[in-house]
């Protein structure tokens, strides 16, 4: 999830909680205030009626054209003593002017006239207007919540997007960073101290990595160069001993085994040296290379080599695919992909080779799926190690693809598939 989306979700949730709590308190406070105002009005109305009743002044008729309603009835002393002198309630009451029942706020007031007779005055004011007002306020509160939410999210997104530009630039730099290549300096054009600290730390880490990467390449290159001479000397001496007439059968077999091991070391040394040269960009010459022609040549040669296993290749797709790259590296890329399929494929199987558009796909049968996160790493050979395999073939293919920004992927659909998009 993107950082800005997470902010929006958190902001929406917190705003909802805040507005809900605030709305509940505001609604209750408003309702209580309206009730208090209604009770004050009822009190004033009741006092006016009682004063007029006791003074003998004509009081308003019950059906006076307003929605206010009152009733006066005589009650016994026992009833007057058993109930509160003044009480309020919410109930349904009949409104004569409308001829129907309405919700109302009612005030009961017990009073006594000059003859010591007790009366109960019931004054009622319809509450439908109050409820309508409360409902309208509640609707406006909901509307206000969405307006505030949209405004806060819009402002927050704008502020975050504007202030996070340095971080975005840093992320883009990290995504485009390629070890061993000429990379641009880490962007640090910001006044925000935290982002400047991150940029400086990233640049220092990149510089350390580049130094270590260069030292590693130098070590591999130097070691490979230094190993070439002693390996060649050992190979020559073993071959010379094998030509001797005084060797026993057992000694010859031992020397042959040692020679095979030395040859494997020679191939391993050459491959490491080649990968170092690729990483160092020493293959600068480029030309238009026909990948299909290279595929046919490699497939024909491998068909002969692995014919004893009953293996063969099938080529399909477009008749040509021209790619501009170093000719030697293109040959290594194609031959390593095909050789990997033949080496790890079972006997009497078919290696599929497809060239369509700018995509080369090589497939072969085999066992379980391979670890696609490790398949292109150096010295990884999978669960079934093959004799003579150095574990560098696919790593070399990866180095070449990275050199030219080709896409390389592995997937399993019942068969092992290696795909290069040029």
C-alpha cells in the first residue's frame, strides 16, 4: 500500500471517530438546550394562564389558532399531595387545530385558588418543530463531516505530495541504481533535514558498496589471471605424464581424474574472468547479430553432442531476430541458455526453442520447479547437480542481460522455461 493511501485511510478513520464523538455531544447539548428553551416557554405560558385564572381575567381559548394547548382541571387535595407540584414529560397529545395527535412537550402545574381548591394546569407545546430542527442539524452535521473529510484529505495529499518530492526522487534513484555503472549522484535538493540525512546516508552507503564492488571485481580478475598460468602448467604436466609408457593402469586413471578436475577449474576460471570483464564493460564493440542464426548453430552442435542421450531440439517462430550487441556475448548468451537445457534435461526429451518478436524462449523437461529467486545466482545448481556443471552458466546469462538491459525470467508450467526479451 502506498504511503499516501495509508494516510488517507487513517485520516478518514480518525475524522469519522472525531466527528462521531463530537456529533453525539453536540446533538445532545443542542437537544438539551432546545428542551430547556421549550420548558422556559411552557413555564412562562403557564404562569400567564394561572395569573389570569386567579385574577378572573379572561384567558385565551383552548382552540386559539396556535399549536399550543392547555387544560385546567380540578383535582382533589390527596391527588395534589401525591404528585410533584411541577413536572414535565414528552407524550402524544391531541391538537384541536389540526385534529390529530402530535408529539408534544407537556408541563403539569398544580396550583390552588383563593377558595383553597386545587387545580392542575396541563400546558403542551408540539415538539415536531423541535424534532425537525434537530434532524436538520443532524443532516448538516453529516454533510459537514464529508466536506471536512474531503477538504482535509485534499489538503493533506497536496501537502504530503509537495513535501515528499525529495523522498520520491530518492526512491527513483534507488530503483535506477545499478552496481558498477556510472550512476548519478543521490538527489539532495531539499531543506528538510530528515530527507537530507537519508540522502547523505544513501550516498555514503552507495560509495562504500561501489568501492567493495570494484575491489571484488579486481580480486576475481586478478585471481583468475594469476590462476591461468599454474593451471596451464599442471594440465601440461599431467598430459605429459599420461603419455609415459611406464604408467600403470591405476596411475593413468588417477591422472585422468585429476586432469578432469583441472579442466573444470580452467572452465570455472575462464567463466569468472569473463563475468568480470562483462561487469567492467570491457566488451564495447557492438554489431547487428542474428539471434536465430546463433540458435540454429548452437542447437545443431548440441544435438550432436547429446545425441547419445536421445535428446534433440525443436526450433519454432520467426525466421530472424536482429539484436545490436557484442557478437561474442550474444553467442555466449544463446549457447549457455541452450546448453543449460540440454545438460539438465532428461534422456529422450525435446528442448523447445521459440523466437517470436523480440523474445527468445528455451524450454526443457525436468523435475520440480526451481527457485526462481536463486536460479540466476552464481554457483546455484538446483537440487539435481550435474557432473561438470559449474553453476555459472545462467549467472553469466544474467550478467549479459543486465549489461544490455534485456529482460530475463524463469517460470515453470510443467516444463522449465527461460525467457529473454531483447
